[in-house]
């Protein structure tokens, strides 16, 4: 289980790096970026050959405190009616023209 999660975290970081580099960001810009996936902490570092490496920085324990943010409701873009589900908001005025 733990091994599988670690693989996924590495895959996610690798994908993210690829996307950033496609956007034109350099290895130096990505240097020391940290990633948290579940309890896994990973960090991207550049070596002397300007190559990126993903390092496992997972400590003994990770506790993340999140600030409570108000959940934005799903609002119909036409009439501003609020719904619990995005699907309902999308369908609200979808058939009215
Ligand atoms: Zn509507």
C-alpha cells in the first residue's frame, strides 16, 4: 500500500515537472519545489549537471492544518441560482435560449 502510494506521488511530481518544463520553466526555477501527497513529502532538486531529481523528504509524521475556507457553491452562470451540485448548476439554464 505504502509502496504503491509512493510510486503515485513520484508519478505526479514527474508529470508536474514535465508540464512546467513544457511551459518553459527552467530546472533552476523548479529547484526546491516541495510536494505533499497524503503523508508523502517530495522535493525537486537540481544537481550540478542541471538535472532534476525527486527526493523523498517524508518525515516521521506529517500534520497539515488547513484554514477553513468557505466552500463556493455551484452557481448557474445565467441566473446566478445556487446549487449543491455542479451538474445541477450547469443544467439550470442550459436548455433555455
Ligand atoms: Zn439558471
